[in-house]
């Protein structure tokens, strides 16, 4: 899945990760995921949150009375979640080894959530194959991917290069390696026996979403098995 450097990066962020969901870009993402959950999740569904971080999406899923398993490669993120959900029996948490397949039996989960994970894994195709294996035949995947032509990402990347000799800014770009167009991700899904059921465009700058043909910051896809 991801490298040791990525693990260390998210360990460093663990204490402040949940606070990011109160800021504009992440709060917009949170509202979108909540809307998607309201459409697709239902009571007693077994849901896997891959890259659960500090558990903010888990907290949203619990509104819909799901049984949630959160996994992450960062031990500090998992420890934070254990403290946060210590009294909730419908949440289980597990530290996973990024060098190994997702450690669950085939066709275990009704739904799988993967928010801002794919861009950090070394092999997106292998990651999707793992998801396919543990997802039930009638289950669905909610997954976000950064858009290749995101103006926000392109500006951040340019500024990072300009200021690299002086300061480390937008450090996530050192680890977030892959991005997609709608077409390229559709092709990746098809090559792994999945298809797009629904999709959404997420703009971190609201003014941009009113500009025709403006690429989003993220695509969020609802995906089914073929």
C-alpha cells in the first residue's frame, strides 16, 4: 500500500488531523460524504473505512447506525480513534501493515469507504483489487481521488517548487503521488472489474464551481462490482 515515509507523515499529523475537518476544504468534504452516506448507508451494514485517520468519517457513519471497522497504517491515528470511540461497541479499529493485503475474509463488507487514500498507495490497481476481494458482491465503494487538473493542486504544486529552497509548504504533495481524470479513473475501475454508479465533484474554492468546465479538486465516486 504505502511507504514508511507516508506512515511517519500521518503519525506527525495525528494530533491535529481531526481539527482539519473543521476547516473549509475538509468541512466541505465532510458535508459531501455525509450526503452520500445518507443516500447509500443503512442500519446494520458492515462498513470498512480504509485510512480512517482520526475517525471523522466514522462519526458520520454512526449517524446511520452502521457497524464500522476503521483501519489505518498510522498507529497514532488508530490510538486516537480508540480513545474517541472507546464507549461505542459498533466501532472496531485495526492497525494494518501497508506491505500486506487488507486483512479480511473475501466478501466481508457491505460498503467500503476510502477518502484521500488512493493517491498515497504505491499501486492503485493492487489497492482496488484488495477492495474488490473484501467487498460483498452487492456492496459498494465510496472513494475519492484528486483531479489531475485541479487548479488548487496545480497552484500548490507550483508554489511548493518555487519556495522549496526556503520552506516546506504543502508537504502532502511529497507523498500524494497519483491523480486522475474522470476518464483515467473510469478505465482503472473497469480494468479491476468495477464500474461507477454515481459521482460528485468537490471544489475546495466555492467560486470555482460556478465556472463552466472548471476541474474539481476531488472526484468522489460511488462504485459497484461488475
